[in-house]
C-alpha cells in the first residue's frame, strides 16, 4: 500500500497522486507528541497540492498529523479564523 492510501484512505485521489509525500514514510507526518514537525513541513513546502491537502484535512476534521503543511493546532486556529470571518460576513449582510 502506498503512502497516500495509508494517509488519506480510499478517497478520490487525483490530487493526492501529485503530492510530495508520495513514497515518504507516513510516520514522518504523524510525529510523537512533542516531536519536531519540521521535516514533515519541509516535505509539504512547495507541494503543488498543498492547499488541496489542507482543505481535505479541514473538511474531514483530521485531528492528527501534518496536512497541507499545518499541524492540528495550526489547523484549529485556521478553522476558528474562518468561522469568525463567516460570522462577520453574515452579520454584515
């Protein structure tokens, strides 16, 4: 089984086949608590499908690992920012 299948499951894979993480050990993207995420984020840097990967993680509520170059903490922060923006836009309408 390839890295993409292990990380993403049997979802639609057209964008996933272009990911920099293809062929990379999936453990790199799921470091132990407190371990560095630098190497995983370096793989993500410059990836042509980084935004697709990040959106996948946000939509699917991925709670662990590095997705689209962001950790769970960073994704939580982004979800909060987006929710605040939506509220601001809705209240302005």
